[in-house]
C-alpha cells in the first residue's frame, strides 16, 4: 500500500496557489471520490492507495503524516509538493533526499526522523512572473491564467508519475520523469 501525501495549505485563500500544487494532484488522483476529515488530513482510502492532504498547514505537515502512519505503518510514503528550485512544469522523482529548504518536507523529515521516502517535486518557478518577489511570498500567489493552462498539463504528468511509481517502481519513474 502507498500513502500518497499532497502538500498544501488548507483554506479558500490558498486554493490554486503555487504552494498547493500537491493538493491539486491528489484531487486528480481521487477521480471525484470524496475525502473525509481524518488524521488531521483530508483522507481517502482506496483499494491499494491512501491519499492524504494534511490540514495542519504546510510547516506542520509532518504531524499529520506521522498520525496516519501510526495506523498504516507499512505504507510506502510518497510526498508530492511544489518546488521553487525547478522551473514551472518540471517533475522530479527522488528518494532519500534532503528537504532542499521546503518547510513541509522538513516537517515530515523532523517528525518521522528519516528522509527515506519518495518525493515528487513539481517545479513552480517562473522568472518572468517572480521578478524580485521573495520565495515565501511567491509560493502563496495563484498561477496566472497563462500559467494555469500549462499547470493542467503538469497535473496530468504528475498523475502519470504517481501511477508509474506505483505500478512499475521507483527506477522506471525516475528514468521517465527526471530526464
């Protein structure tokens, strides 16, 4: 069983911001199924996968992940999150990597005491729109209408990365998406 965690912030004001890209991938993976509020998350258990969107805010994502893993300790953790280090549209699959400054991932590493889990990093940087905006502010901005058209493709690519990871394994997912 895989535990797929999409990172983001709860609340209408954060919907469709760059920081909530992980939530959007999970919505796509859920295929219209309804999440329930459980384990400090929006939680959905399907046949061979658990989808979770922590509702603890980004900087405390690890608390919700740790709570879920108490009940599903053998689940293979996969964390999907935005990444300001990559250009908009980039998808990278990694395992056992540092947080690279991402506070949500740092929280998970701190709570679990390990970085040995899979991460799907979704690039959100766009120098044309970012200009001199500090990273902490930029991640809380919504995508522009032009970017949003591109984001739809990124969401489908991310869904494919998750499905490849689950069905064909880490090595193939990395070779397919890290190119």
